[in-house]
């Protein structure tokens, strides 16, 4: 018997003896705990940092709305070409899917959104939006720059990628449901898990925040046309007044959350649109109302949807009006709730903790905002988190979707390094899990 056979047997014996901790041993081997810091230091190098800042500013100057991100998409592809990263294009109109690694399983995805908002930038600076009425006021320019940053880190550390990382550059997050179209176009084929980042002006650079389980609300929107019969405002008996009817409809809608929903199951319903009439002495024929509703489970969302329709139609009828209600449309699809998978939360805490220390990793309450990242999470486990990019020179943090939105670009290396570390660590752990599953631990399954 040769020496290598003996050592192989000893190795097997070792595996049998150390069964419960073997996977832990593998995870902590090969300097994996150092990866996040190493990647961060790589991304902080002046040359890499300036490159990311340059990309972010270029995108900021040329904001494009959902499904119109042609220049942004072109910039992404040019950078991928320079790095020698293969990609698929077009996916969902302007979307790009890049691939780094072996081209073989396991596959993990990291995602950025590319679209801007219909908003006039009010910040006076060298890189102000050059497209009137359009602005990156939600940080998607930083998301795209950070995903390219992650691509560069991963490409330069290819040997650490134990499988394949899929770079998902998606269009139309702001209401257009770009993620849904990416999924339909096959973006998640073979992919086991996906990670997404949102920059935030409410956390300092070097901090992150997230939670396990329901994180962001699912959302739907509705529009209703309440029809009556127009006429002279001073002779109401010959009219059917849709303004009064719509007013009562709105009051009744406000009782859905307060009286029919579990107080511990957070929901919101807002009528944000009320249009009707144009003169002080004419009762109009009809009134159009519209709004949004949100909840943290699909079940609660669907229950709200059903009751919204019943209440609008029923309450309109009380004042002799007819109502038609419409919900999702192409421009405004339902967004499912963003629900973070528990196992990925633990991985995130380990990876972010290795980079930022436990003090930099915050647990946060769920938010009523919504994200189309949830379309990916409907298909595979996913994890979404906030990354601190607060501009400390401002007295008050600016809200996203504000024309005064400003962020600290110093957060870019953190986002890039977190994306890259999460992908690398996920793949290593997935490989370990697969080995465990296929061999050593099969008796436990
Ligand atoms: C409501 O619909 C019914 C049935 O179509 C119709 O007879 C009635 O005139 C409508 N009422 C109004 C106020 O439009």
C-alpha cells in the first residue's frame, strides 16, 4: 500500500470522526474570512475607486427611464468587454447578463437596476443630470457602478470563484417590473440564489442594514372610474353626483386597514389620485380615483385587492353611481413582498461582519416601500440589503426620490466588495454543501 493510499484512508477516517464539524472546517479554510476585507481593499485602490466613481457620474449625467436605458446598457457592455467578461444582450430590452467563473454550477446571481426617475435634478454640481426631467434620485447609478466594481473584483480573483457568478443588470425597477421581464427571459436559469443592494442616505458609509424574513412590502395599485350623470350644480336632483359618491368611496376605503386587517399585519392603503370636474357650477359625469396598497404577504395583498373592488363598487352604488376598478397593468404590475431567506441572512451577517465588524451590520425594521427584486425571490432564495452612502456634509439626510438627492460615493467600494464577497462565499459554501450532500453526510438525510 502506497503512502498516498494510507493518507487517503486516514483522511477518510478523519472525515468520519469529525463529521459534525467538517463543513465548518472547510468554510474557514483557505482564508475565506479574509476575502471581504481583501476585496474591499482592492476596491478602495485609487485606480479602481476612481474608475467606479467615473462610471457612476457618467450614468448620473445621463439618466434614462425604464426600458430606455440604452446608453447605460452600452456603457455596461463596453466595460464588460474591456474586462473580457462574456455577456448576453439584449435581455428584457436593455438588460445585460454577464458571466464570471467556470460556466458550470453552482450559479449565484448579483443584481443592479439601471433606470432613473422622472424628476428634475435640483442639485448644482459638476455632474448634474443633462437630461431635463430625468434624474438618478434613487441611487440606481451607484448600484450599476458597484455591480461593475464587483465584476472587476471577481474577474481579477477568478481562481476564488468556485462556480459561476451571473451579473444581472436589469431595466425598469421603478414600477416597470424589469425584474419580472428578466426572469421571463431566463435570467435565473440554473441560478441557486441572488443578492441585491440598495444604497441609502440614512446610514453612514461602512454600515449595512437588513433583516431576515419579510423586509419590504408587496404593492399593488388601483384605479377606479366612478360614473354618475353630469348636470347643473344648482339643480342636483337631475344629476347623479360622482364627486359625492367618490368622496364616500374614499372614506369607506380607509376602513379596510383600520377595521378588517390584523393590526399586527402591517398594511397601508392610500388614495393618491382624485380627478373630476373642471368648473364650480357643473356636476361632472365621472370621477377617477387611484392609489396604492401594500402588505407583507401575498395573501394580505390579495385580500386587500378583493375588498378594494367590493367597497368601491358597493359604496358607489349607494349614491346611484357605477364604478369600474382596474388593478395591475403593463406599466404598474403587482410587486410581491421582498422576503429575505434565513440561510442567506446568516451568510450575509458573516460576510458583512468580516468586512465591517458586527457594529457595522444593523438589523432593521421592515419598510413599507417595495422593490421589484421580489420577483427574483419568488423563484429562488434571495437576499436584499441596504448599504450606507450618507453624505455627512448635509445636515439632514435627503430622501430618495427627492430632487435634492445626494450620496457619498465613498460607499461604492463597500457595495462592490460586498457583492463580490457574497458571491464567492456563497459558491464556496454551496460547493461544500453539495459535497456534504453527495457523500459524507448522506446518512443524515
Ligand atoms: C349604471 O349601469 C346601469 C346598467 O348598465 C345603467 O342602467 C345605469 O344608467 C348606470 N348608471 C349611471 C349613473 O351611469
